[in-house]
C-alpha cells in the first residue's frame, strides 16, 4: 500500500513538473470518484490543476459547487494546450461530463472571481466495458412476465389464448396504481405500427426477442377514449419523409383481438378502427337512436362562382319545427359527410331536443366538394367565409323560414373545421355569434409566414379588439405531436383560450383523454351545444 501511494505521488509530481507555467498554477490534485475535493481561497484568474484516474473512452461526470464563485473548467494537455471547455463562467452547482480521449486526464480550474470555498468532485466513471444499455424496463407487469417466460424457452400459446378470451388492448393496473394499456399484434415479420396512439404519433410496436409477440404499452388516464388501427409490415419506401410516413395507411387495419370495431358496418377490416374506452370515459349519451321524435333532412345544391365549385348542403329540421319560434337555434357544421356518419348529428340532435337539453335547432351540414377544396377553403379563406355569409346563410333562411338571430347562430367543426368556425366568425361576428371548435387546427398559418409568427388565429385575436362572439374550445390530451417546428393542437388551443380570456371573450374550454378522433368529437358536439345553449 505504501509503495502504491509512493508511486502515485511520484507520478503526479512528474506530471506537474512537465507542465508549462501557463498550465501549472500550484500542485496537481488527484480527483477520486465519489470523494469531493474541498478547495479554499482562490483569487481572480488563479488556476488549479486536477487529474483523474481514467482511461481513453471512459465516461466521466462531475460537479463544481461554490456559494459565490464563478469558474471556467477546461481539459488541457501536459504542456497546457487547451483541449475542451467543460464549464464556462459556471457557479452554484454546475455539472459537467465528457468522454476521455487521451490519458492522463488534466483539468484546469480558473477562478473568475474571488473564491472563499469550493468543492470539485467526480460523481461517476463508466468504463467502456460498463457502457451497456440497461435491461428493458416493462411498463406492463404482464408483458414483463411474458418476456421472462419467453427468455426461458416457454411458448406464447397460453398468452395468446388469454388475449383471445379477454380482448385487446390489454388493460391492467401498473406498479404505481395507474392504468396501463398494451396494444398487441401477433406474428408480423418486419414491423408493426400503431395508428392513433396515446402519444399523439405513429408508434412502433416492440418485438419480444424472436417471438410472435409485438407490443407497446402506455400509461393512460382513467377516462381515455380513442380509436386506433394497427399496421403490420409497413413497407420501407424510397421517397420523401411524408411518403414514408403515410405508407402506414397501406396496411393499417382493425385490431383482430379487439371486440369493439368502429364503425361496425365498415366494408372490411381496413375500413374499421378499433376502440379503447375505459370505464371513466365521459358518457356519450346522445349518439344512439332512441324512441324519440325524429327530425327531417333536406339536401340542397349550391354553386359558388368565386370558389368555382358546386356542393351539397344537408339541412336538418327538428321534429315539429316552427320557423317563428324565437328560441330556435341555427348551427352550421363543416365536413358535412362526416357530420352525418362519423358524428351521427341528426341522431344526437333528435335526442338532445327531445330530452330538453337544448332548444329546437336547425343544422346545416356543409359538404366539401373534394379533399383539395377542403384544404383550400377551410383554413382561413375569406372567399369561403363570404360564401357562407352571402350565399349559404340566405339560402338556409329562405328554405327554412327561420328567424335569424346571430346570438343563437353557431359555427361548428373539427380540425380544419374548427379553424374555419373561428375565422368565419371573426370575419362575420354580426352573423355568426358562436363558435364550437373541436380540436381546431390553430397551429395553421398561411404559406411563407415567418417562423416567429405562426398561429395565425392567435395573432388575429392579439391584434384586434375583443371579438363579440362566444366560444367553446376543446382539444385532446393526446394531441401533443408537433412537427417541423409547428406547435401541437393541444398547445395552440390552450394558447388561444388564454388569449380569448385576456380579451374578456366568453370562452368555455374542455380537454378530453383522446386524440384527433371522430370517436371523441361525437361526444364533444353535444357538450359544446349544452355549454353554449343548454337550458
């Protein structure tokens, strides 16, 4: 032991003796991992040298602490040549980390102010042999046990028999008492992707070894409701990032183990989603047909010379409709085809009116002539707003005889439809006094907008006087995905809510444990109508 200490001391002395005057300012101190060096009394520009017992490719981590001092910390060579700045003008508790490129390790500490006391320590050293990825941590206890069983050579048959009996996703309590949902696929060769995941993005399922089990687990709120598809063996395509991303649609299909397909009358497994609905999910009390009086539907065709197209609109009149009733409501909904199918709007309105939750309501479901026209017209298009105000609204008044009251007129839509609801109302508040936005695309901005001026609608609200409208905003807690610097739907809806509140605009805001999903929106519609017009 004495010989070892003697040799160490001689070695350090040799290193110190070889340093130039630029690098050497006092003795060189050996740092030992886990043993802080307590330093005292440094003047401005004083330096101290430290070394560490480490080898090339070792990972080192450390920290310097001082009540009031400021420091630079550099790696240097034996002749004082600068190698790397580890800390710059650092104080308080500042940590650093680096991988050793060459030995010996020499660190030069420079005081940038008078220092009474400081502490410098190495907190971690990881050798190349120790630099291993940690063993996989399983969020799901069931999957953790299954992985261990597979590793020990057991078959997966009994697991899949259980899945067949219970259905999917697998729902269980986690170790912390939370709820864990595990999505499963059996037998893919290359990959499996989850479309509509709680993360807000397309997720890759993981494979357990070389077994037939592919899975992905998520911690989810107890009131989760979402629809999803699974896409096995998605091809890896040449082309743009978008082309590769949307290739998921080539194999996306319902979950074969899920017992809740949606819609149930989809043409085939590729035309159906699967549903995860936890017991605490908000009740959707109006989406199923009941024994109540039914309203009527009328389809009218309308042409716009300015937009250059013709479209159908569907007019819903409630049972026993009386045009002269001053309590009547008037609702315009975008994405008319989906508002008849994905959201069963006539059924919802029949039930809500019959049960007395809202007054009689005339709904106008505005179709898109094509996907291209939707993408062109709904995002803040003034020509489209003019078309609604000057063509569609007068036509509806003429067809129905309803007494138009802006305070009892609303625009409603989801995604781009929510964006359109807000921008049309901002352009024509004297005609459309209410907005019902479901996951509105308020991340949108016109092409070539400056990066620091995104969120077009938020900019309008901030720059203009308070809009004379009432607003219901909603977003999904899983709508957190942001791409290419564009903020998420959840973030932009929260931001818009705050701006409207700052303008003293009447705003009701709701969040749902779901994603960008018609399954969620079919319940949000009734929530929004009750919030804006409920008796």
